[in-house]
């Protein structure tokens, strides 16, 4: 079928909104009419060659929409269902067999290669393939194909245009808290970087009853929003080398949990050094291969941990509906960090995200 999609044709180039051809769903796939899709730096990094995704390609991996059609073998979904499309996993590797789907050993290829697992593409133009199936969805388009394993049905009264980011940034930040940290009420918490991932973690920490909740960033506007969303303290990191000592002063010796989202080695070191004995730092920041950090071994030996986490270590079929419930109860007002753009303005959305003027761009699809 003919659809409208944002196509990336050059590294670091502009997205081009074009008419393309989307394949029909296979027996285990859904055709989803996209209502809105969040935009992450991951999408721009994919365009720019960080993951060797070939071009031309359609990116987007935080899609939410309505099921338009189902393959002959699909169970559990029907046309009209509201869905969020989440991250892919192979189901066969050692980690998948242990139901550690977020750490699937084949997840990188499934996310970044721009093809289904068998190498086929979902989109073409004038008979030439366009790499798609980014995160097995490519949701910068009016329609997408999703495997039923990676689609999550959500309640029909929830605002679909707010739900796409639960597929990645929201799930990653909140899952790091709810699933990986599992804090108790009164546990101290610090988040380094309050973008979409960090704010999602902060809101989860508030729901979990963490206290104090310390937000660290370089943007005053983001820190002000962090305060409104639950931070008890806010520290502007710009030009300072005493962030760790201030956190220790606030907490009386360090935090039980820290969340690192910046992917900067010096910030990760601060997030670790801010820990109390037996504290845990969860690393979410996505650094390029070869990025290294040095840590003091005796400091770690006193029970401190660094825990690398992908996709919030969640099981999306259960976890995304849980996040939707928090949203509907007013406990996770993700709309506070969103700015909406029509698909035609995708390049403005990308630039605003890069500049830091927008925390979470969300693309609305044309009707």
C-alpha cells in the first residue's frame, strides 16, 4: 500500500517526507496506522551512521497507533485495537530463553539492520528497497508493520499520541527504577541528565517513594521541570566540580541509587562516586563503542555496583500497560516534557531535540 514516510537518504542530512510502498503483513504481523511517534537521538544516530544502518532508510521506534489489519496467524490482536510497538527480541538466544528479552543477544541486528530477521525490507519506492524495520517498526510513517510479539495492546481510552515514548525512552527510564533498582520508600535517588529518559526515571522514583530525589543537569529549564515532576533538589552541573560532594551533603553520605543518562565518562564516574556503600548506579547513557571510564577499585569493593541496563529490563506486554495506568492516574504526566510536530516538520523536531530546546519531540501523522 502507498504510505507517507520520512526517508533519510544522507548521513547527517535532512529527512525527506515522501510517498513509498509498504508491504503487506505476513501471517504473524500487524498493519498499524500510526497516530504518533516519539523521536529519540537514537533515530538521528541511526541516520548518521552510528549503527551502520544502511540508507535510504525510514527510522522511528516509538510508534503508537491503531491496528488496521492482522496477518492470518495473529492471535490476541484485531483491527481497531490500540497498540504501542516496542523493542524486538529473537526468542532463541541464551538471554531470551531466560526471558531477559531486553538483553537479547541478537537485539542490535534486529534493531539497527533496517530489515526483518530474514533480511527482507518492509518499504520500497519504484521497486527499489528502502531500509525499514528499524527496531522492527520504522514508525516515522503513516503506517507500519509490526510483529505481533513486539506489539502491546493498551487501553482504548488512553491518549495514543502520548503513549509512543513508552516504547523506548519512558520504558527505559521508568523500567530502570521499577525493574532494575526496585527501590523502597525512603531510598535516596539521583539522576544525572533529565531528558526524556532521566525524567521518566525521576517520575518512577517519585511513585516508588524515593526521598530525596536529586536531579542533575546543565539546563535550568529542565531542572525546573524536574522539580515540578518530583525532584526535591536540583543541581546545575555547569562549570562545577563539586556535584558529588553536594550530593553527599544532601544525603549524609551518598545515594542508594543513581541513574546515569548522559553517556559522558566523567558524569558516569560522578554517578558512581555519589553512591553510598552498597549503592547501585544504573547506566543508561548510550555511548559509542570504545568509550571508556576509570573507577577506583577500592571504592567499588564496598558493595557498590554499576549495572548496565537496556530497555528498562522490562517485559513490555506487562510493563507498558502499567506505565499507561500511571499516566491515567496522573502519576506520570509525560505530556509535560513533550512537544508535538506534524510529520512534515520532522527536521525542525530533530534540530530542536539536538539543540536541547525540546525534551521529547513527538511526530503526529497526517490523517
